[in-house]
């Protein structure tokens, strides 16, 4: 219930088209004051079951936001070489000479066991470097609080000259402020304070890999600068740039990119793909067969493609080592997003994702590995501590924000339109909870494909909700003998009156 739209609570709307950055704490002050009262003093509430008042106390479990907003609430900048909010300055990222971006290439061998064979294959990773270090330890809440207590008081607004208020920023630390959440007396005891958003991380990882495989112009991580960095940091001579007879610089085809014929085959396959209603959006609308391009893929489209279609799409198009790495990455996110998680399985995923990233490092260029390719290292740990990702990612809130934006009637008063429409909707939803079951309200709406007819118990075996097929041209076909037997057997095996005979 807590992740459904009727129960999401909007406690403030911040005006203005620009991001607040560290000044967000000014708007969070009333919220933090109320949270401190809820923890120390409590408020009087009424228990309907016992029919008596009681003193209710409450605590904040964690915050949920995308990665850039994580910096606004945490106080640790998510840009540059020290972007990782877990390992901070202990990460081994470096800046590419030609790509000029922070890179996490060859930073994951240290997480492997000391006797892992990849540690003896240093020539497959960054040349001239041999990894013998052990992985860094995650900081405890008490360690983090000691660091935060040493930070100076936060100065809101912009300083003259554009100087940063905390010395050593970008070199020894990435602190931009002391977050207001540290005023909560229990905040340092939380195992997770600010969740890494699985939804956006999965989408960014998919976009980087998919655009590189499809060799999308201006989006691929395999450009000329990338090949120069590859020549500098790796020993893959077959992928180095070379000069032709006419004096032009040529880029050899990489084993992880598709030819034009393969791209057309992939696009035609996705274009003809049929998926159940409500399972996903129409991915075929994102395909341009003539230009062999994908465009306009939303987060849920990337989520579906990553977990369901990726291993099938590239099965016969890529070499076995690359396809296996893609398949294992797909299985990792699929297991991570399961509704039921087991601690021992999450511990296994923590080890598996490191080996998966190392397989990618052996085949893909260093420019692919930005901070988004590093963050999956921490996702299994957060799932082990915090539970299923469905309660800790941005999907319901993104849908809720989309729902609120549709309520804007006066574009000159955007915030006022959202607040007024939200209050009316909240009141109507609250009142609908007290209606009789036969009264139609927003809480007992019929499914979108309901035709108003009646269904018997046998039909309910095949569909949870009554409905009708989509579309106007519906082909009618009789079942053959094998299909008829399979359908008849399915009904018998799932019919409640047959259970005594099965037992």
C-alpha cells in the first residue's frame, strides 16, 4: 500500500525551475523538526482496534532519490573521481587522458578472492598494473558521523568568486555540506541512509551498453577518443587506430559492436515483437528500421529489455564471451528486482556482480566504465539490508510526479495548480474509503479492458480480471487437437473441485 498512488503523501512543493542543490536543507527544516519531535516526544494518536489513545513515535528509515539528488540530501557530491558515496576517497578511479572523464575501469579486481584466476590475467585489464590489494571496507554510521562532525557549518547561497567552502574538495573528499539529516539522533544507526536508485542505475547501464553495441553516433562509448585511451591503457592491439594509405585514421570494428546487417535483423525482430497487454509499453514504437536506431525508450522499456530481451536479442549476434557477460548482467538485475529476496542469494549476487564487471572490463573499452557501471557493486548489499527494491526505488514516485504534472491547469502558477488538485484528490480518496462496496469510486474501479460481462470460474483461471481482446481486427481460429487437450488439462489441474482427486 505504501507504494501505491492513493497512499503517497505530498508534504511540500518547492517552487522554481532550477535545482536547489545544497540549499534544499532550507526547505527541509520544518520536516526535520517534526521528525525530531516524533522520535523524542511523540504525538497522541488513536488506536481503532483498542479504542484508546496512545503516544505514537516514528523514525525515518531512508531517503529515495536518483543519483544526482542523492548528493543534495547526503552532502557528498556525486561528480568526479570520488563520486561513490560508499567508498568515497578509497576508490581507485582515474581520469582518462583523451576522454577526460572519471573512469572506474580496472577498479573491481580488488573485490575478487585472492586466488581468483582473473588476478593472474592482469594483461587482460590495465596494462602495467597488477592488483594485489584487498577491497576497502564500507564506513560504519559512527565513522560517517565523526567525519560529518568535522565539517564546517553550511553556508547557503553562492560564495563570491565561485570558491568552494570546504578545502580539498575533489582531491581528498567530495563534501559540499553537512546534511541536515544528521540532526536526527538515530541517523547514524541506520544501515542505509540514502538509497541508490536501482531504476535509474539500470537504465543508465543499459543505455551505455546498448548504445555502444549498436554504435549509436554521439552516444556510443566507443569513439575515436575512446580508442586512443584503449591504446594507452590496454594491450588489445587489434582494436588500435591505424592510418590508411590516404592518410586518414581508421577505427577497426570492435567485437562488441554490430554490423549494419545485424542491426537491421535486431530492429526487425523488436519491431515484430508482441507482448501481453499491461506487461510493457509498445516497444515497437521505439524502433526505426530504416536508420537502424532505437529512440524514446523510457525507464520501464529499458527495464524490460535489460531483464527479458537482452539475452535473446544478442544470442546469435555477438561472440560467446560478450553474450555471456550480457546474460549474466541481465540475470543479476532480474534477481535483484525479485519480489522475494533471500540473504544468502544476495550475498552470492554481491560476489557475482564483481566477476560480471570484470568480464565487461576484459571486452569493453575503459570509457564505458563511468560511475554508473561501478554502483551495481553496492546494489546487492542494499537489497540484503533494506529488502526488495520495489520499496526503495523511484518508479512509483516518477509515476506520481507524472500524475501531478497532468494537473497543471495554469502554467503561470504551476505549483499552486498541483497543490490545489492534489488536495482535492486526497480528500476524495479519503472519503471514498468510507463508501459502501456497491458504490463506484476510484478505489474499486474496473480493469481498463473490462467489457462489463460476467465470467465463470473456468474463465477466471486464465485471467485475473474480466476483459476483452485489444484491437479491432480480431482473428478467430479453432484449436487443434493438441491445443485442445492442453487447454482441457490446464483447466482440470487448476479447478478447485478436482483438488480432492489430485490429492
